[in-house]
């Protein structure tokens, strides 16, 4: 590559990735009067599973950014979660957790096919002042040790683009992260397999239906136009067919029959579930947003909402550090990284703890599972606070630590049941481990406060 012959372009912000995270960031930075260029390779070949549920804070953020109209909704409304337990007995009732249980508030989320959402948002953001996009192009190199310069390749050839800020919004397997030299920890939890059926088969229409069982978590929710997405978690080293068979045994008969019919006619879509923790989210004039900045198990369905929050935090961080009419990108990115790091810690910790409890592989996990459902059944305030954390309305590690302690206290309500089942020693062992974990939560919260 001859650097002297490559065309040059100068912009304020270059964003690699035109999905929700990149588009939201472009809209947010457009509000600051910055010139933004989105680099988007274009649609991937074939259909795939990706984030489709947006919690109310994400909807609010997209509306604030001008990317979504409340009176022109896409997809299907989501009122909350309907959770079907597997470890609380055959007669256990479904637990309904609505978003709008808080007094005076009745918010709702949205579920929409990911490809459609991406196309609509990308089309709309290009109408914003200062925002443009190169479709069918990709960033192939970051030159320099910082500040970086991006090399963009397309059918027309290569182009060097200088930008005051470069954002990597290219998903959990981010190549931008690699090009910037940012290492990361990766843990693969499981895989996902998904099919579509008519949404009339859903047991609780308007809710995200979550089915818990020992082989993983299954999800069922409407995505618009009379369609529903059904997704099955397949644990590592598990046989996919046997895993789906087990999942279906926990489904209502009508929904089970519809899924089985679909599986005889169509090949399910597939995806992988990862926890990815980069060593940093910023480096010189480069920053990661959305899943590129870190992702966790999809149990809380918070990926899109987190991406929208990233965009709003980045905008506000740059605005707060503006001095004498000039943006201090270095200070702004440090503030962005600090705030987003706190939010991601809460989101990741919540997803991991819920997943362990719902899979219930140990007496302590089973006890925590039962404590969670006891807390939800007996406390309206508990349901409200839990949904605030699940939806990222509340992203404080202090709130999570407090809620964990309140959940654990329900071990004493469950003691008679464990005594009746002649499992007192398992109860004592579980109690000990849960209270140790509660102390670890408190320590994590205090440590984060001290760092901040």
C-alpha cells in the first residue's frame, strides 16, 4: 500500500459499524454539531440471530436522539417479562414482571427484527445534520500509535481518513478493537438456536416469555407482523437436538407443537453467547461503543439498551468537558470510559448471577433461585427494583448489592420447606455461600465508589 497515493479525507468523527450502537452514536454526536462519517460494510449474507428487544430506557434514548417516533412504532410492544420457573415444582405459576409497576409510570419496551431495526435507523440517521455514510466499505487498518488514522477500503479503492475521534461499533467480535491493540477476556457461555412461529401461540402475548430449565434458558416473544421469535440456549458440549427437545418439554403444548412443526420444515438460526471484557474501552482518539465495548449473557436482553446508553453518555461526556468552545476529546473519553465501566459491571454481574441461579447446578444456586421467586412473589417493591435493574433504568452496583441482600434474606422464609424435604445441611451450606457472595457484592460496590 503506497500511503502517498491514497486519497485523504478529514472528519470530526469516524464510526466503524452502522448497526444500533454506531447509528445511536452518530445521532448523539450530530447534536453536538460534529461532522460524522459512518463506515458500514453492508448487510451480512444470510439471516442471523442478534439483539431484538429494547427496554424502555433504550426506547426513551432512541426517541431523544430523534431515531424513533413513539407514535410510529416498529415491531411489537413489550410490557415486561413472563418467567416460567422449572425448579419450584410442577404447579409453580408463571411470574409476571411488568415494566410499569412503579406508581404513575407505565413504560413499555419494543421487540423488532434486528435487520429491520438496523436498516430503519441507518436510513434515518443519514438525514441528520453533519452525518453521512459509506455503505459497502470497511475500516481495514488503524495507522499510528495514537492518534490513529483510519484506512477505509471499498470497491473504489482505499482511502485514508483522519478523524479527531474514531469509534469501534462493530460488535462483540470487533476487528476495530484488535486493530487498536486492545486485548480482551473472552468466555463462551453457550449457543443460541432460533425459529419463528405465529405470535398467537405465545402464552403471554406482549411479554418476553422466559422458560427456565436445567439445560439453559429459552425465550419467546413477538417481533411484529404476527411473528414470534423462539430461541433456545444450547450449553457447551450439549447435543443441540436433545437440548431443544428438553426445552420444548417445558413449553405449553400449543407452543411446543408449533415449534416442532417449524423445525421439521426449516433449519434454525444460530448464534453464540459470549462474555467479553476488553482491558480498556478507550485508547488515544479511539473508543469502543456497544457490544464492542463489552457484552454479557443475553439473559437480561439489555444489549441494545446498553448501546443507546453508550451514545448518550458519550455525548454528555464531551459536552461536559467542552472548554472555550472546543471539545476536549481526551477528557471526554476518560469520563465516558469511567461511567460506562460502572454500568457494564452492573449489567454483567446481574446477568451472570441470574444465569447461575436459573440453571441451579448447586444447592446454593437452587436456594438463590427459590429466594428470587419468593422475593418477587412477596414484594411489589422487589419486582419494581428488579425490573429497574434488568432494564438498565437503574445501573448502580450499589442498587444491585442491596437487592441481592434483600433476596438472600428470603432464605429464612424458605427454611421450613428445606426442613420438610430433609435438606437442612444443604440449606445451611447454601446460606453460608449466599451470604459470602453478598459480602463480596458490598465490597465490589465500595471498591467502585473509591475508584470513582
